[in-house]
C-alpha cells in the first residue's frame, strides 16, 4: 500500500507536520502487513484517508481478531491548511461551527487553532490526521453540540466571532475566555449572568396598539445603556465593602462601586460621591429608570438604580454589595436626588 501526502503546493521539508505525517504513514504501512488491519482503508477514497490512517494506529490495551488479506492500493491524505479550498474545507468549517465557504482563510485557521488548543493537539492551524480524527470524534460522539437561539448572534457579535447563528466550539471558547476575564463561572454556558455582563437582553414583544396614554411614561422606560449598567452592577452582589475600594478583588466603597460599574461599560465618572453628583442630568424620584445613579445622606452615599424601587450599592464596613429599596425608611428620609449619566 502507498500513502501519498497531497497539499496542492510544495512542502517545506523542515515542516514538523510533514515528518510527523511521514512517521504515521510508515507506521500504517507496517501495520497494514499484519492480518486483518485496514480492510476499510483499502477501499477508501481520498476523502476517507484520515480515518484510514487513524484506524491503522494501535489501540492501547486493545486486542483485535485479524485476518490476512493481500493486494495493494493507494490512499491519498489531504492536509488542509491556509490557502486550501473545496468541499473538504467546507466540511471542516461546518464541524467547527463557522461559515462554510470552502476557503481556508484566516478565520478558518484561527478556528482550527482554537479547536486544537481545546483538544490538546499540536496547535499549528493545519488539519492533518490527528485534527481530522478529533473533529470526527467530536461530531460522532456528540461532545460538541450546536445551539440555535435568539441570543447566539448578539453574543457572537459582542465577542467578535463570526455571527453565523450557530453556538458551537468557537463561540463557546470565546464565551469561556470572556467569563474568565470578567470573574464569572467559566462554564461556556450563556446564562443570565453572562448575558447581563455582555449587556444583552431579549427584546420584548411589541406592545399592542390603541393605548396612547403609555407614551406619557416614555421618559421612564429603560435605555439599552442604562439596562446594561444595571445588569453589570448586579454581577458584583456579595463583594465586601472596603473603604477606598474600587475593584472586585479588593472590595468596594459606595462611590468606588459606582465608578467601577460605569467604567465596565465605557463611561468615565469622577471617583467621589460629590463629584459624581455633578455629572449627567437631574432626575426626579418618580422618573427613575435602570442605570440612574441615586444619592443619599447629604451626598455621603450613592448607588445604581435597577428598577422597581431598588438599587445596588456598597453600604458600609462589615456589609457587602447588595440590593436595597429607595422606599426603606432610612434611604427615603435621606434622599438627595438622582442623576442620569447614560
């Protein structure tokens, strides 16, 4: 049996993948001489070569009944790499959950490298026998599943991955990386906390017509930016109070918490309460909406309004970031005002 590597271009003899491939071929050729091995490979077409080579490798601790067969055949091993194109590339792209245009370009190479990194393979961006076999196992074993949901495209766009509407290994890896960077549970699951951190909320169904009086409350409806501020604020519930603190790792005081949350959505605020009260526009207590900053106790304390009469804040020493009501007697009696920053 002859096994021929085919790439569509001249190979660099210093390329480690070429030597690894040559070693795999030699091993396959040696094992092919033993009884009963590679019966499928002798009938394989060029598209089945990787499975044939993978089948030729011994299984640790396994035993096989072998029967001798004779004859020779030629099997082509296609190594897919940057610049390759055709149906084989499209098949790999579908396995990776990216747009299947059949062109092995920068996005495909990055997706291959990410897959290799996740599965403990040599990270070279080339789809050789080991990477193809791992892709095949993933598809047949159901270890990676693709999800279609309303949130997939918004999440993909927010994370800068191809927005194809399929939540697969590439999108899942991007979500894990985001979760790790932002102190969330790193599980690759896009749940309420991850969506909140990304500032993504499902659009509600349009309100039925013929209720013109609803327009009177338009000013109090949450903006997308304000909703995102409110969602980010709730990510830090339970972080301990610390005077002068302004990060989750050290703890927060009240203005440090407000300053940090707004910084996470790209809004720069002053650091102290009195200076924060000078930013934005004044809002009455009856027109509050999520994302507004609320102030109390003669500008000695502030927090972030999240709707329903509630706000998130870091109250005092010995306490933690938590949700309170602006209608509680202490806060109601010490109300100063509110400012709309976003």
